[in-house]
């Protein structure tokens, strides 16, 4: 992608708006607002839902999506309706629970072009590898990078987490790790937004990718550079020169495909695939499922399939991450699917918006699936 002075100027003009949004998010809720929004008795888990993961209700304003409250944006106290001290008290009191902090990536080229072109014209280009505008500026759509504005958004979030001490508030001093989508816009966002934060580990995870298929911005590049005999094999829907390991040397891109073998559970049932997200994980850890992108197809992923993928991620999160606090740098579609997977209403965050989610894993034998 060629960046222009006009694009940089637009980013500088808009960054002040971003910073104002983050300042508002840091403003604490007063006691009357908390008391009006939630009482201790309303913080409960619905025992009648059929999900293997439950989430307490009444903690975050993002739960009210169907009531059009709130609109997307970085909310006061990241949407907390009670104090963060209270949230951590609940987290500590619930067995097998985690605080998952979902962060959508900053503005990407694909986001910018869809806004500028409008839905009708963008529909003509979203399956292409690139776009050249009337001024001769070329934009890469495949595995879309952040725009200057997207970088500014990520930097503003980093200032809030680090300089505004929100990292300490969100984690309450607990060890925390980061799990990041392998698409470039998320890797760039994580590099900027989580810079200099005391995270115990970073993991790249295939299952937290955006809705798969059709749109080339959601296809990923291979981990390895497409050279020599592997060039034709590693090139996906669009050609690229740098694989993930060369483009993002600060991250490790492990390949952790699921084992394909017969598993017998305690009840004597045999499962021969990796299709059951409620069963045990058959992977060795977080990572890519293969060097090349084996998930993207020309057909768009269904909501049901993506929710199942979110359940697989949650299973692996409880398997491979002992920390009770996890930052997940991901996408709007996957954020929606994680919320659906735990029985919450779908919610579409804005770029670099942080959506908190307190999740408890329950015994599968006690849940009617």
C-alpha cells in the first residue's frame, strides 16, 4: 500500500477525536450510576442456558446490545457497570473463571476503503487482492494492514493502558497473557497497543481470526516466505512476498494442527475427529493450523460455524492458558461469535474498542448440550 500525505493528515486530524474517546472511557462511574444499573443480586449466571461456558449478567453495558444501549465505542470504564474491584471479586469467587478482554484491531485498509467507497462499490472490490484509486494510489486488500489512523488508534489504546494505568486496573495485579489473530491488522495492533505492558506471554492463534472466506482482507499469508519449490504451494488467493515470520519477527508462529486419532472418554464413547469443541483439545498449544492458510475459501463462513470455532478457542484457552486474565486481539466478527458462544447478545465493537467478558467454564456433564 502506498501511503499519502493526505492520509497522514487525515489521521492526525482524527487522532484527537480518538484520544477524546479514550479519555471518556477512563472517567469513572459515579455510585448512583452503578446502583441504578446493577445491584449485587442481579449479578447472576443463568443456570438454564445450554452453553458449556457461562457469563455473569449485569456487569458490562455491552450486554444491552438488543436495547441499542450502548452504541459501539470505547465506553466509560470499558463498559463496567460495577467497580473493577467488584469484578475481580466475582472473578476470584467463581471456580474455573477467566476475564477475557477482547480488543478489535485498529482501522485497516479494508475498513477505510469500505467507508470511502460505500457498500455498493466496496462489494465489487472486497474479493480482489488490491485497489487503485483515481489518484493512482494503490491499496492492498489481501491480509489488510492498518492505516495511519489505525496505528493512531492502537497507540491511543496503549497510552490508556500503560500511561493511564488501566492495565493495572483491568488485571488487578494478576498475571495476564495475550492471544492474537494471525492477520496482519491484529499483529500490528498488538505490537502497538500492548507495547511495554507486563504480559507473561504472547500467543498467535488461528481460531480467533475474522469470519472466514470470500473477502480477501480476511485471508492470511503463510508463515513462511513463498520461495523456491514451496512458492506455488504457499501462495494463497493473492500473491505476497513476505510470510508472517519475516513480516513480524517479534512473534512466534508455531504450527499446532489437531491430532487425528481415536479418543475414548470415561464413559467409553469414542470420538475420532476434532469436531467437538466441548471435548478435549487435540492440539499441542496455540498456533497456526498449518503453514499456509487452509481455512479461507471462496464461500463465506456461516455464523454457526464461527460460533463453533469460538467454542474451540475457549476450550483451548482453558487448556493452554493458566492465567485468569487474557487479552485477545481479534476482529468484530469473532468478538460477536465469542459472545454468542457464552450465551451473550452479539455486539459489534468499533476499531480498538475493548470488550470485557467474564466467563466461567462449567462441568459438561451438568450442561444439556
